[in-house]
C-alpha cells in the first residue's frame, strides 16, 4: 500500500535536512513525532528512514548538514534518489 501523505512528509523533512535548512533535532521533531507517519502501513516509509536517512546524521549535538557536517557527494546523491522515490507515488 502506498501512503502518499506519509511519503510526502518524510520526503519534505528529509529534503530540508539534507539541504541544511533544518537541524538534526528539527528533523527528528518533524519525523519521529509524527504519529500519522509512523502509523503508515507503507513499508517504504520505515525502510527509507531506518536504512537511509537515520544513518546520515547523528542525534547529538544539534547541527545542520552544512560546512564541516555537509554530507559527502555520494551520500547526497543517495538521499536525492530516496526523496525522488518518496515523491514519485
């Protein structure tokens, strides 16, 4: 079952994280505290978060993925592919 809303929420929050617009703490607040997102029966939502985005950042200390914390190019490309998949429906 494709849950378009849950995929869209995860894609948007992840795009903001990877681009450095929000901090890792803000990302956690948007993603982990969203009951609708985690109630989703869409397996892609949890798998992409657990095996993709969760591994791209640390939960301590608070920071943005910019400057010295910027993701390597290969990781950014993988993140972009995941985001495109989530937005594809």
